[in-house]
């Protein structure tokens, strides 16, 4: 299995704000820590391996891929 470090890309914090705003605007949960994890995966186009169902909102509305 390949593991790699996901470095923060320029504009990361602004995209986190946009992602949280998009979900909160839909009245969905968007905790800061979850948003940070989801945004890093979205930025690098990698699937997130998780059992946490809260990430489904990021997948449905923000482009997060879930494994």
C-alpha cells in the first residue's frame, strides 16, 4: 500500500472556508478538523479511507472521494 504526505497547497485555508460554507449553507455538519482532512484529500485527488459517516457530506457535495 502506498502512503504519502499531503502537503498543503496555496489557498488551502480559503478553500476550507469555501467548503465549510457550502456544507453549512445546506445545513450539514462541517467540523473544522473534518474539513481540513477532506480538503487535503480533495486537493490531491486521493480517496479517504474512513468509517466516519460525517464525511459523506463532503463526498456528496464537495468532490471528496471515499474508499
